[in-house]
């Protein structure tokens, strides 16, 4: 069975690949199993050195990787370059973390108690199509640093950057079998990876629906699971905020990556007393988003990933459309930047649209802002815009999400933990926190009695 990979900006094929089935997946797990004893035994300094070499190769091949990602996902090239730079930084960070992820000595009677961080074994990494290489690196960095071997399953729509990264890992000197990439359908090879008795952990990023299936599938073998799922994050704009700054930044928190971002602040909650002024500013700044050819250096938003996804996204646009932008003519899965006035009960405000559609919702006061922000099954990210520092802290503590920012919309940094509350999943990626999810604590007591 072959897989035709498309460029979503042109709808033209860019690659034809053989798809793996169950047999090939099982072979990849066997390779990872065979490589595990050797990889966990690689000295700490050498493991760090190999990860650092991989980071260096990602930097050397940054332009090539950015072009692959831009063509395969339809991402603007400038954004793709930033993502590849982050991939290199992720490997640099985990190279530095290898010898800082250590156990403890615990005071006990009659001896000494120490803990060790042991690798889990084989980790199955299942990643989506929105940030293929970035999200793969967030899992690969800590998994490899802890001494695990991996089977990485990219999304069917976007397998190209993962395949290239695996080649670079070999070039860096990471032994054969440590990083295995399997391209194939999620419901076949992904499912098998989840159920495979020799796989110790699944790290999954994708839809909440498939994530629930991953949990169920992992139950029979008591696999460790970490899930990074959907979001419906709130951007809370209080009347005392710097409205110009908040309005200038808000479009990029929803329309970046054409809205195909789990952290998208796709509910913009605005205090009613400044509603008219803020919405006016927001329409102006949204009109300034440059939509077009992803290979153009100045483009800020490209197309959606597929025709089918465009159908889904368009199904959310009804009700009071406040603004609808333009898109290029001709081929490509284009969808305009769209602002919709909504209530928090509308479908556009409840479900993850995963496209460039923002729901604008008014609130009266701080209590209602918090209630609306929390009135969602998700809890991934969010923003609070206010000049009142005490309010910023009060609201931040009250909003049930894993990642928040004040007077900013950025959530993702190499050194800081990333992950969700509620149905946005569990487990943390990035920073030192991610290492917890790829290691097991072993407790050892040594008697000192004579
Ligand atoms: O995700 P899937 P899709 C949300 C977003 C989007 C929707 C659908 O709302 O519109 O999900 O996207 C693999 N066992 N997010 O269909 O299906 C699949 O091959 C094991 C949000 O692409 O969840 C891919 O590698 N694996 C999210 C990965 O799971 C399976 C990012 C994700 O695919 C599988 C992506 C199975 N049974 C989508 N079925 C975010 N918030 O970042 C599929 N897969």
C-alpha cells in the first residue's frame, strides 16, 4: 500500500511512500528491543555527546528540514525555521539533562536508601500533523536521554521530517535500532504500537477521541501513557489591559499555523465595557495577517492540512461573523481568518475547531471571566491581559489549565513544563519534568548493620 504525501498549498504530490503494516511495526519494535541493552549501557557522557551531535546536525540541516516541514504542512517558511531551531534546542537541552536527572539518598534507619532513575524500555511515540518535527523532538529528547529506545509513528499526512530526522540520528552516531520510524495508518500500526506487549510506554499527541482509545488500548499491558490532547483555550482581555497590545497579539494566538495548534487561544473573552473598542482593534490587526504562499518569506498563515479538514473547519462558521479575511485563488486548502461573535455554549466555543476561527465572547467581571474560561472540557493553555498584577495572579490560580501566560500568548519553551489539565491530557513535556515520564524510580536499601 503506497501513501501519497501532498503539499497542502498546491495540492500536488511531494512524495510516494510504502506504508507499513502490523508486520513492519512488529519488526521495528524488535529492532528497538535489540538495541535497548546497548543504548541504556552507553555512558552518560557519551549519550549526552550523541544527543548534542544530533542537535548540531539539525542546525546544519535547518534550512532543509524547514523546507520539508513547510512543504508538507503548508507552514510559512519563517515559522518552520523557528520550529526547527526549537528542535535543535530541545536536543541540546536533553543532552545537558542526561547527568542532571538523578536519584536521591533518603534518611532511613539501619542503612542507606537510594533511588535510581531507570529507563522504561521501548517507548512508542505517536505524533500528529500540526507540528510534526517539534512534537516528535519533545518526546524523543527525554526518551533518548533516559536511555530508552523508541518507535516513532508520524501522522500519515506528514511523515517526511521524521524520516529525515532518523537519518540524521544515525549520522550523529546514535546506534541502529535506537530510533525507528514507522509510517503507516494510525488505526493499524498506531493501534498495534499501543497494544504491543513489548512496548513500555506510549507518548501520544493528537485528538482527545483517539487519546481515549490509546488509554483503553494500553490498559491490558499496563503501559505508561502520556497524552497531549485538544484544547479550547481562553484569551482573557480585561478592561484595564493594554488593549492595543492585546489586540495586536491575539490574531497570532489563533491564526498561527492556520489555527491548527493545540494551544490556540480560540476563545477570546473580552470585558464588556471595552468590547466595541477591543473588537475594532482586533478586526484591524486580523486584517493585517498575511495569508499566502508558505514559501514567501513574509507569509504569516498558510493553508489547512487537507480538504477533509477544511470541510470540518467550515462547519463551525455560523452565527454572527464579525470578520472574514481573504485567501489566495487557485489550488490549496485555504481558509480565511474568521472572527465569530459567540456565546460560550455555541459549538464554535465548545469544540476544538483546529482552524483559523476565533470565538469572541463578552464577560462582565472577573468572576464571570474565570467561570467562562473554566467552562470547557479542556484545560491546556490560556492568556490573561491586565495591568493589575494581583488580578493576573488571582485569575491564573483560578483557571484550570496547564500553561498560562500574562500579557503574552506564548506557552511553549524548551525548559518549562507543557501539558494539560482535564481532557487536554496528562503528563508533562519539555523541561526537566518530561524526564519523569520516560523513567521509572527504583528504590534500593543497603543495610549497614554489621
Ligand atoms: O488526529 P488523530 P487527526 C485534533 C484536532 C483535529 C482532530 C483530528 O481537533 O482536527 O484532532 O486530527 C494516530 N491508535 N488534534 O485525525 O487521529 C494518527 O495516525 C493509535 C489535536 O489527525 O488523533 C496520528 O499519528 N494511533 C491535536 C495521531 O494518532 C492512532 C493534534 C493523531 O491523529 C490511532 C492533532 C489509533 N487508533 C489533532 N488513530 C493537538 N491538540 O495538538 C490515529 N492515530
